[in-house]
C-alpha cells in the first residue's frame, strides 16, 4: 500500500519508477547493452571526447572491471579529467584527439568545455590550441588492444573523422558497440548528421539500436536538434 502511495505521489510530480529489468529501451544505453548482450564481459571502453570525465566515471560505475581509455585534447579540460580519475589505475587518460590521420590540428576552444571542436567555427566564438592527432587504428596497434567493447564518441561535429581513422579496426570486427552523438536537424554546424554516420557504419554491418538523450527543439525545423545513437555490429563471430 505504501509503495503504491509513493509511486502515485511521484507520478503526480512527473516521475516514474521502474525496475531496471523493466526500464523502457532507449533510457540508458549501458542497461540496453546488458540486455541485448547478457553474456558480454565489457573489458575495454574508449571514451573519445571525454571532456572532464563525467561519462568515463559513469562507465566505471556500470562496468567496474573494465579498462577505460579516455581522450581529451584541450589543456584545461584534460587536467580536470586527470584530476577526476586520478584514483583509478584502470582509467588511462590521453591528451590527444582521435582523427582521420596522424599529425596535429587546431582545436577551437569554446566558452564551455563541451563546445570544444576541431571543426572550424567563427573565430569570435572561440580561442584555439594546437593538439596531437592520432588514428584509432594506430593507437590500438601501438597499445596492443585486441578489441573495443564500447566506443563512445562525442567530439562536436568531428565524429566522421574519428570513424575514418578506425577503418581497419571496424573492418576487422574489433568494435562491438558504438555510442555516438549526432543530429537530425539540417543546418546544424555543431554536430554530425545522422545520415553521414549511418553511411559510414553500414559498410561494417552496424545497425542502429536506439536513440538516447533526445531533447525537443522548439525553434522550428526538425524536432530533434541532437542526441546520442547506439549502434551494434551484428556479427556471429563476436560472442556477446
């Protein structure tokens, strides 16, 4: 009786309570991964565009035994990431950006750390820093990483470059899940169009699993400004 009363009170305030196993698909991508691949031991996670480490720490909580590789190229933001994760020896932080080719590039530093991007924007909006670039293919070869269970990418419009630098890894089937920021709104210069991401990933047999963190756009045009998409590679030889 008390449980029902609490539930009714919460629902009257706009809150709903679910058991984890009954959580609607599309609410939490880590829970959905667990439901779709119940036998999967998540050992390796890449957090590309880790910012100050919020998602890295969320992955650590959900997958306590996983080894995490977090990438953040901007000086100040990287130092915050290192500080946030300094007590976890299984989180490895790298001050570099994953890209389509190795070398260096200029990153635009926004007024908020979540706006930092290698995509050119109006100079009046940003400062800039030179950062190290490396392909995912070369990074995992150098670090002798055999596979990536979850590849999370949030790089403010640079997502396709990260994927182009991972072609050998994608082709060899070494990545199972990709969680990636995208947009459906035409004219959005700050995020990568969903159609562009899908065009790349379909070559490697990735299918869309769900959309997450979807917020409506009330300014006219398309209703979804940006969100996160979960893709899974459907391969029988990858035991999940």
